[in-house]
C-alpha cells in the first residue's frame, strides 16, 4: 500500500466519523481539529484506518502528526516497517 492509498483511507474514515466533511476537498495540510474533529473523533479515525490495513501500534507513536498528510506518512512508515 502506498502513501496515497493511506491518505485516502484517512480521508474516507474522516468522512465516516464526521459526516459534515462529505464533499470537503481534503489537502495534506488539513488538521483534523480544524475540520471539527475532537480528540475522540481523531482517535476513532486513526483506529479505523489502522484496522483497515491490519496495523497494530500504540496510538502514541502517531501523536507527532500535525496534519492528515503527516498522519498518513507516519502510518505508511509504520506499515512499511512491520
């Protein structure tokens, strides 16, 4: 799975968790908090994404991501190293 596919998963799960984002044009620089996601929403988006690709890592390992592009990069990196 490449980085673009991981980004698409994050976007899809964001729209699933926050239906108001349907139709939003996502950019890699978008921050989930600025899109209306609270901490529970963000955790759910990350968990759904990790479940989709069968990745099991502590959420803390993804805490450094400042936007959804960086989140996708970190998930992709972790997936590649497993």
